[in-house]
């Protein structure tokens, strides 16, 4: 590098990744110590923090040099080099660049719109920032141990966030209390992480017995390339990873925690939960599963593909008959995550880049939908689609953006949903025609239930009881317009994201 | 002729009788007595081993006997403490039957 | 001659031990315990360790049994002399027999026990005393602390407080 | 004539401790009735002084003392430091409790000090008799402490159960020792392991003797067949004593078990292989039984008792893997014990603070604690999350370190079950956290009459900060501990 | 020619501007879209003249070997995914200028201009006037993009955007429940059709490796693609076309789409959007031609749709629905002609039908505007109230009926010629029946509303502003003159046949016998209509009673609508309900809560071994001891 000023800059660059994680977590710790101010002041503080993190994440995304690729901003510090060799490594790859940006945006949105939390504001923001910090950590860490640590850290606050600030709903024939939703979510996610933990330990033991104990991705990748992991080993460890990470990204039989979690969670939390938390699973499968255990990936790819397609169709069909807005969005995110899983299962570069783009676009889409549904619930105190109708009359801003989000989710060209799904279809058609056909059919089914939802609740004659509801407040307006504009921008010009994603996928494909 | 095996068998028998006493008896005091029997069985074993093997191998200066002395002292201390506890519980519940000590279960 | 003496004392010992465990009357079992401890002292004599026999007699026979009798006297309630076994006693019997079998099988199988010279070496008081205070000094100190703790503990527990809330 | 390798100065900490105990007992006479907590404070200052004495006198020493009866090395140094700190913290948290609930308060602190002495000697001893006597010293102190609140029938019942169970198992321990003695001729660990390794056809009497000794120790650490006493004793005992039992006694027992396994078992490879499988089964059973039953508990102390059984199962699985190949297992065990101690203090101190005045027992009585006493609720929550092994707390790193070393030892399936057990434990910890944070305060149990004085507050803050800091940056602590792995090259 | 991409871009900008600041300048909101469309027309005419004088810059333009027409395409890189070089997909924003795109784009721009002028008057007092114009602008930009795009991906993007605009415009008055249901139905049905299109595009990409149409046609031409794949790709594309052009199974949405404002129906559901399906088949014609089976399917579907729709049109009561069915019928006719290798005829008919149907719809708009009712039985005698509309309406209707000298005659005749030549006798006869039916319903739509005795008072019918009549006049002129281009076109290509053709240009030549037969049949149908509706002969009344059952079926549109409704209500929704129930009960309560419940019960069972009594604990301990002892003795002794 030229001159020391550059190395200083380079130095400054490298710790930027660390700052991005440390800032929310430090802020959470500081909040704990602060004397208890009003919830509003904590809201203000956490919004400032999230604006800064958003700035850094945009900076990281922008300055990711798409020509060189590989992991940049790498920052490693030996953490525990006695016995088991764990070093705190961070690094930004092509894929994690867009994911970091996604998390920056969604975290900022979540903080801004949760201004209406009165009860124990401080604890809410402490947990929210820990959640955000944890997710940043997962995307940035280049070390298996810290990947898992941040992965668990992101799951930790979910219980309290949902159980304390959530809302129970009574559906007549069955009730979903917030405690039930929170407990189920926590137990399913930690049960999934049991599988991942066993997998990680198995990998570490292999490296330890091989004489080079390590957790770093690069090392593991190099070891697995020159054949350290036998095929049977890769098979069962990849299976653990697939199910473990799959559960978090709503894999079919284990998906029920996500809709129930959404129904119970407050708006900001379900934004982060659906927008970002579910992406950790898919990110894990791609970043760890495929890179470190390529042979295992190849053996289990058909199963993941089939489960993915089941996810898509099953999610779309069950969304069709839901009566609660959040349930519909919950099942639609299960269906969209099915696309991501199919994309990852294609194991070809188009499919995976489609999957990553879908992760990004679905993240933004669901976050937008949850902001709007949260706003509707905050005003109409019900999410039952039979009760709500003709909302566009009273809340034009919210409803127009809801229509935009709906059309993005059904894959209308010009919005990011289409490009991502199209790339996944291209990836899948190379594998098998029928799965691609079913996937496209899934998109059509999405159209059916989205249009049914819009026709039933948004447009149509106004009910007398709902006629005096106020429109979105200033924060909801800003956040929703920002998210919608991101959707349109990525939809019209996907090269914004695809350049960095392609580079990231290239490194992954070289492992296969 | 008298061999070590006889003493060992004797201590085994005494030990198992003591064991039966501990398991079968209802009154706490009798359980304490049974434990005394078991400890005596242990002492017999120690002294017999020390006496017979004196001289060969590591059996130098009658460690068995010293061990017995320590065991007797500890046993004495233990009986004292156990009976104190039994009296305290008798004062509260007017019975020493082990069956009735089950406020805390499951 | 030793054999005859040993067999007499051991039968007395076992009879009394069984008596402690079987008898219906609590005072009888206490007395049986006293005789059992005395016959153990006899066993020590057979093993030519007079000092230990005296120690056994004094401490066990004298102190411990007396304390137990005191405890029996203090904890009299309506069904004073009669004591029953708890309803688990058949299982206890089976367990005790099983333990006895396993132990004795291990003794019979063990080669080391067999080829032990069958001469009994007398243990003089002088050698016991010297090794007690030289090689085993640390355990001796600890034993004293244990006695101290037992003492304090017994007092703390058994002391009846004035206000006795 | 005291044997030649008798550098008694190395036992300085023990003598000082014994003296301190006697001084404390004596001071009880002088200090008037109302001010008994000063006895405790004296004891604390004494222990802090003792801490310095131990650090200066015994740091980095590694030699046999007193004709190979005791081994003063880094292993015992680390655990001595742990025991003293545990003692200090226990005295601090029990000050309020003793003042409010117990009679004859002075002796309480003296017994605690003697218990610490018993633990120190227990882990230093290289010979079974000293081990037995210090075990008895420790157990006697604990018997008395458990039965300390005389007028509470639960405490009496717990003490009776504990003493009967204790003496019965020490009788078994002694019988095992006598069998081993009649074969080996001496009670030194080195001699026993020498004869065991040498004798080709393993002698049944010696093997059975070792088995009975292990059963005696097994009772102390509370693994499956011998765990039945733990719930009743933990529930019956006064809360600070429960804390001491769950932390101090458990660490001492496991340190002693590790000492015995390394000293006696490892040299005899073939013997140890069979033992490993038996201990592994018992570890699995302990984990599942402990965590399984804890789910359905309604009383807080009983739930914590079963959870500590679960943790003993985890620790036992670490002992199982303790092959002579690598020191990593010992490091992870030591690190786990320290982490466990710190976290349990965070939980137990807060629970003592909550329960000492209004005798609350059920989990649902903790409802709404987070509104009335946020610090206590936060301390319990952080402690429980760390016990469940969630990140950023010390619980996660210690569990990760331990499970990786178990897996390295070749027992990956055991590590898998251990991870599964910590999942189950998360469930009932969450129930507790739910009652504190989510449920609203029930009318009849009011928590705001609790006043948390400075000693309790310092303990809570110290343990919370330690739980978080050790979780985030364990480097210095682990460096300290990993010298004990040189145990394998004495 | 290379500035064609400006047309969609300008109107897209107009869309953005109007939607952003529309409601501020409510009344003048039409300025920007109007400006955009005029500019577009200018660029279009400039480009058209440049093309006609064949001033091609050879670097971009070349004569396609397969279709034989000269096309110029310009493209710019859009995005590329996957590892560059290895298996990656790169997409381009490209557009092609060739006779097909020129003609369809011309139709779209011209009719859009007319409709925009018309709707200034028609939509004047609507509260969301600005939103109407912004969506109009978006529609025009996406329609032109559809016409111009040179690769299937961009085509699909435009295809969906056009669907979106139709959804927004049908559901324009979203307060009315029927409007929102119609919009939902339209978009869902077209979306189901698009599934086929998308899968087809995926298959194309697999075969050809890129979305570019010219690559596909070269590969098809050189025979590298197997016949089965050609059939499946073309079948899937045709599925999409059927969806958009409301062919037989997918036609249900078009009649309901009449809920939207009439100018919208005129522009979208008459001229441009519905023609997109025909345009797609024409664009992919080299593909369709390769598989004989496909051509038969296209013609059969076209035929069935045409006949079925025509029958319904004869009995339908609502004027706009009647016109919708006539559109479906004519689209079926175009598909039939494409199926019968009548490439030029189909496109010519598309243009002619576009202009005349737009005229008819604007006419119905006038009626709607003045008397606010569209039920033709309640009208009658309108010629006295709206003389100008009557004349214009008649011109449009007669042109579609195929009266000579009007544009409809030329194209319809050309279509019939190609059907007779290339298809067997069944098609010929049925096309004759079709001619009769179209003549009959056209005359019916003229007589019943306009002539005959007025059966309601028209006193309050308000006058039509000039701005509504002018565009109809211009359209009428075009309808009259347009037919002649079949004979003569300015510039290099002498006539339309040589301008737009498939594989070899062939000039238009009038087949005297077929022309006469069709003319006779049309006049016959006129007479027949006259007898029924003016003279009201009794024999027709009792014939109507006798054929009660058949008419009743036709009136309810063969119950297809009800069939779909039943299909959805009885099959899809309950199935969805079942899946949701299955999900909640089986997957959730059993699958997820199950293990939790099992562990809890196991926990509560095994806790009973802690009985609280000390001797049980001790017994437990001794059993443990004995078991261990036995194991050890077993190991040591055995």
C-alpha cells in the first residue's frame, strides 16, 4: 500500500467492522448503567446509535471493492489461544456486505418506529440493540466460534422482547398467548442451535486431531479442500447444519415457530425477526455448509430442494386461508424463505446469488410489511382481515405502501422481489424442470393471497367503525418510504447489489 | 489355622448386617447404631490386614491400627453430632421414625 | 488354639450384631450393640493389639453406647419400647445378602489375600504411639479439628434457646 | 523427629486459617448479641488476609509436603483461591440472612471457615486417610450448617437425611479403603496406582475397593444413583448454606475426584477404560435426570438443586474424558468450575436477598420481581441465562470449551447429550425468568420490604460483572488456570 | 430510429411527475402525460419515416434470415448474476425496431393519444383525476416497452407492468366492490397465464443460453432444438398469450374488466393490452411455425374463443360487455388467422380491430357520459339525442362487420382467405358462421340502442363536450382510410403485405369469390338482424321461446364463471383451510409441542423416585453399589 497514511486509513478501515458490532452492544451495556430516564429519551439514544450503525453499514457496503472480492476489512485478534485456538476474526465477504446493509437498514427502521414503547423502555432498547449487534456479528464474523456466539446472542433477547412487550391474540377456536409464542420460538431456535453446536464441535475436533486446531473459515476451507473431512463425516455434519440452520430459516416441518412468533412479537421485534433473523439460517447454510462441507452439500442438496419447494407451496397455500394479517405475512415469509432455500440448494452460482438477493429483498419487504401492519394494529387494535376493510380511505399512505410491498412479494417486475425470484428460477431450472415449474406456481399462489388480502382489507367500501383512524406518523412514513424506495431501486437496477453478491458467490463456488 | 480370609469374611458379614440394619430400621437412632457396626467391620478389616501382612511389601509400621484409631475418633464425633440432630428433630416432631421425615419430596 | 478362640468370639459377635438389627425392643438392641462392641474388642485381642482392644472398650463400649442409651431415654414417645422395621425391609435383606455375596466372592477370588503368611504380628503401643505422632501428625491435627467441629455443632444444634421462637 | 520433607511453612495458609477459625469462635464471646454480623466481617477480613498469605506463600510452589501426605502445587493453589473467594462471598451474602433468621449466629461463621480448611486439605491430600478426615471435617461443618435454623422442621429433616446419607457413604468409602489397603498396604495414591498398574491380573479385592471408594466420592458430587439427597438437603438448608453446598462443596468434591482419578486411576490404563464407560453412563443419566425433573419443579431452591445435579452430570462427563493424553480437559474443568461458581453466586445471592425476609419459596411468588427489585431480577436472569449457556455470559464460553474438550477426548456423543441437556435446562430457566419479568406481581407476596445492604449488593454486582466480563474476555483467567494442566508432568 | 427508447422513458417520467405532484395541479394533471404521448408520437413518426425510406445504419440493422424483415436493435447491459465467464446470466435492456413492433407501437401510441384527449372531458370531475393520468402514462410506457423489447426478460417485465396497470385502472373506482373484485380477478387470471410464459422463458434460457429473441430464432432455424422442446416452449408461451388476450379458458376476466372507466376499456381492453397476446405469438412466430401441432392448437383455441364469444355477444344486454365479448371474438379470430399462417392478415386485423373497437368503446363512453346507463334494452332511439356518436359508432361497427371500403373489410377478408387456403373445410365453414355472427351482433348493437322507439326520456341527457367528439372523429377517419394501406403504403415497401410478412413478402390480392361470399353473409346477417329487432316478427319470438334452454345457457356465459367460482370456493379455499388446520394441529401441536410435552411428562414420572424417605435413598444407593460391584467382578473375573 502506498505511504503510511494509507496504512492508517487501512487500519481505520479494518476496525470498522469491529466498531459496527461493538457499538450496539456497548450501547446496550451503557443503557443498563444509565439512570432510568424516560422511554422517549432511550428511544432517542437508540435511534442515534442505529443511525450511526446504518451509516457504517452503508460505508462498509459501498467501500467493498467488488474487483478484488474475497474477505476484506479482516480484523483478527487472538482471543483464547490456550488449548483450543479461538481468535476473534471479522471479515466482510461479498455476500455479508449486502446482509450487513440489510441489517443496518432494518435495525434503523425497527428503532425508529418503536417509539411507542412505554413500559420499561430501557430494557426494550437494551435487548433490541443486543439483537442488532448479534446479527451484525453473525454476518461479519470470519470465525466459526464467534459465528455461533453471535448466532446465539441474536436469539437470546427474543424471548424477553416477545414475552414482555408482545401481544396475545385470541382466534376463537385457539389462542396464541405471547408467552407461548416466545417460549416456542426460543426453544425451537435453541434446539436447532444444539445441532449446529454439535456440528461445530465435530469440525473442531477433526481439525484438533489433525494437528491444526482452528475455527477460522479460511483455514477450515483450505483444510476441507485438501481432503481433511471424509465424505461420511461431511454428510452427517452437513445434515446437522442443514436442519439446524434450516429451522431458523423456516424449513418446512419446523417452520411453525415463525408465524406464531410474529403474531406475538411487537412491531420492531418482528421486523428484525422476519427481516434479518431468518436470514441468519440461510446465510449459515451458504457460508458454512457449502464452503466447508461441499461434498455433504452435494449429497443433501436434493432433500433441501424438495423441502424448499414444499416450503414455498405450503407457505403460500396456508397463507391463503389465514385470517390474521401477521399470520399471512408470517406464512408468506415462510414461503419466501423457501425460495432462498431452493436457491441455496441449486449449488450453482446463479441460484445462490438469486438466493442472496432474495434474502436481501425479502428482508426489506417483510420489514416494510410489518411496519405497516404494526401501524394498522396500533390504530385499529385488530389484525383480523374480516374486520378491517377499506383502509385506503382512512390511511392512504400506509395502504399505498402496503400495496407496493405486496406487489414486491408477489414478484412484480420493477421491484426487487422479481429479480431475486427470477434468478432462483434460472438456477433451479438447470437442476430440474418440475421444481422450477412448482416454484413459479408458488409465485402465482403468492399473487392469489396477496391480491385477496388487498381486495379484502385495503380497497373496497369503508366500514363505519374504521372511518376515523389517523394516518401514519412521521417516523412510520420515513421508514416505510425508505424501505419501499430500496425495493424499487434494487428492482430497477439490481446491479447495485449483484456486483458484490456475484463476487461473494464466486468465492463460494470455487469451494464446490 | 487362622488366616486373613477368616477376618475378612467376618468383616463382610458384620458389614452386611450393619447395612441391613441401616436399610431396614425405622428409628433414626437404630440407623446410627447400624452405622457403628459397619464402621467396626471396617476396623476389623484394617487391623487384620495390618496384623497379617506386617513385614512384607509396604506393610511397615502398623498403618492399619492407626487408621482404626482415627476411624474410632471420627465415629465417636459423628455419633455425638447425629444424636444432637435426632434430639432436635424429636423436640420438633416428637418422633424419630424415619418414615415421618418426608416433608420434602418429589 | 487361636482358631477356636476366634470362632467363639466371632459367633458371639455375629449373634449380637443380628440381635441389634432384629430385636423388637429398642433397649435390647442397645444392649446387643454393647455386647457386639465388646466381642469386637475380643477380636482385636485375638489379633494381638491390646491397646486397640482397650481403646475400643473404652470409647465404643463406654462412651458411645452410653450416649446412645441417653438418646434412647430422651426420645421416648408412646410406642417407646416397640420398634418395627420399615416396609422396605425384605428388599433391604436381599440387598444386604447380595452385598455380602459380592464381597466374599471377591475375597475368595483374590490371589493376593490367599498367599498372605498366616502369622499375626503383635503391634506394640510404643510403635503405634511413635508413628501416630510422626508420620500421621497431620491427620491427627485434622482429627482434633473434626472433634472440635462435632463438639460445637452438637452444642449449637442441641442447645435449647430461651426465646425458642 | 518430623520426616525430612517437612517444609511446614508451605502449610502456612492452613495454619493461619485454623487460627482464624479459632479467633472467630473466640470473638463470638466478646461481640455483644446485636452486633453478630461483625463476627462475619472479622471472618471476611481474615479471609482476605489469608488470600494474600496464600498468594505469597504458595504461588508457584510444586512439592510434596510432610512425607508425601500432601502435595502443594498449582492445582491446589488455584482451588485454594477459589475456596477462599467462595467462602468470602458466602459470608457476605449470609450476613443479612443470619441476622434475621438464625440463633447462635457467631458459630455460623466459624464453621464456614473450618469448612474451607477441610476443602483445602481435601484437595491437597495425596493419601486417602487425610482425604477422608478432611472430607469428614468438611461434611461435619456442612451437617451443622444445614441443620442451623433449628426451629424450621425442613432444616432439621434435611440435616438428618444429610448426616445419615453422609455417614453411610463414608462407611462405604472406608470399607473400600480397607479392601484396597489389605492388598496394597498403604493408602498413598502413588503406591495404590503403582500396585494397580504393576499387577497384571487385576486383583478383585483391589478393584472392588476402588469401586467402593468411587461410590463414596460419587455420593459427595451427587451423580445419579447417589443423587437422591441433594434436592431435600438443598431445599431444607438455609439459603446461603444451599449456595455454599451448591458451589463450594460441589467444586471441592469435583476437585477431589479429579485428584483421585489423576493420582490413582490414570496410571492403570486398562482399569480406567472400563471406568470411563461406567462414569459416562452415569454422567448421561445424571444430566437427563437432573434436567428432566427440574422442568416440573415449582419451588425455586428445589429447581436449582436439580439444575445443580444437571451440572454435576456435565462436570462428570469432563472427568470421564480425563485421559492422560492432554491437559485441555483439566483446563476446561477448572474454567467451568470457576464460571459455574461465579454464575451460581449471581443467582443464589439474589435469591437469598429475596427470600430471607418473607420466606418465599415458589417460583410464582417471584412474579413481578423485575418491577419492584430490578437489580435482583437482573442478577437472577443473567445468572440463569449464563447457566443455560447463552452467549456473552461466561456460561457459553465455559460450556463451549468443556464440550469441545469432551469431544476431543473422543466422546462426541457425550458432548451432544450435554448440549441437549443444556437445552432442556434453558426451558425451566425461562419459566423462572418468565415469572420474574412477564407475570405481574401477585398481591400477597410483596418484594419491596427487602432492603439490600452493601455486602449483598457488592456480591451481586461482583458476580454479574464477573459473569459478563469472563464471558467476553476470558484470556487472563484461562492463562492462570492452564498451568494446572502441568499436573500431568508432576 | 435509435431514439425509440425515449418514448417509454419520457412517459415513465411523466408517470412519476404526475403521481408525485398530481393532486396539487388537479385539473391540469393531464398536461405531462399528454406532452409525453405527443413527443412519443413525434419520435415514432420520425422513426417510421426513417424506416420506410429504409435509411438503416447497417451497424445495428440487418435482415433477419428467418422472418425476412429488416430489424434494427440497440441494447445496453442491465445486470449480470453468477460468476462472470462461467455459468452466468447477463440481461440487456434492448429494443428492436422492425415492422411488427412499429405497427403495434403505432397503434398503441395513436389510440392512447386519442383516449387521453377523450378522457380530459370524460374524467373531468373525478376526484382522483391525477392518479388516472399517471397510471395512463405508466401504461403507455410499459405497452411501448412491450412492443419494442428484443429479449424475453424485458418482454416479461413489460408484460407484468402492463398487467399491473390494467389492475390499477380496472380497480380505479375502488370504492365499488365489483370493481375491486374485477381487478383482483383480472390480475390473478393473467398472473396464472404468466406462469406459463415465465416457465417458457426459463426453458428458452436453458436451450439458448440467453433471452435474446434473435439468438432463439437462429437456433430454431438451424434446427438445434428438439421438436418436443419447441412444442413445449411454444405451448407455454401460448399459455401466457391466452392469459393476456383472454382466450378460451382465461377469458373470464375481460368482461368483468369493464368495471373500469370506459376510456380505459377503450385503450387497454380493446386496442393495446389484449393485443399483447397476439403480438407475443407473432413475435415468436418462427418458433410456433416449426411445430405443426402447435399451429393447430392455436387455431382451434382461436376458433372456439371466437365462436363462443360471438354467441354470448349476440345475447348480452350491457353494451360494454357486448363490446368486450366482440373483442374476445375478434382476438380469437386473430389467433385463428395466426394459426392458419395468415401472419400479415392477423396483424392487419389487429390494427384495424384496434382502431374500430377503440372508436366503439369511446362511443359507449359518450352514451355512459350522457345518460349514465349502458343497458341497451333500456336505450333505443339515441340517434336523435346523440347524432354524432351514432354516426361514428356505426362507422366503427360496420368496419368490424366487414363492410367493404372500411378497414375491417380488408383485414377480415385477408384473414378469411388465409383460413380457407391453409386450413381444412371445418375451419372455413366455422369462419363463415363467425362472419355471420359478427355481422349479426354488430347490427344488433347499432339498431337496438340507436334506432327503434326510445323507451326512456332523454330530457336530462347532458351535451357532450367537443374534446370528447374530436378524437372519435379522427379515429373514424383512420378507420375509414386505414384499410387502403393493404394496397398502397408510402415509402419503400409498396403495400402492407410487403412491409410486414413472414419469410417472403406477398402483395395483397383480392380473392373475388371469398370476398363476395363474406359480403353476402354479412348483408344476410344485417337483414336478419333488421327483421328481428326492427320488425319484431313473431316467428322469432316463439323461436326464442323454443330455443329457451340454449339462449339461457349462452346468456350465462356457459356457466364458466360459476365453474371457476365453484372451483375456487369449493376446492382451493377449503384446501387452503385444510392445510392451515393441518399445519396448526399436526405440524405445530404434535410436531413442536409434542416433544416439549413428552419431556415434561417424563420429568414428572421420574421425579417420583425421590420419595422423601431416607431409606429409599439408601436402598437406591446400595443397589447402585451392588450393580457396580457385579459389573466390576464380571469384568475382572471373566
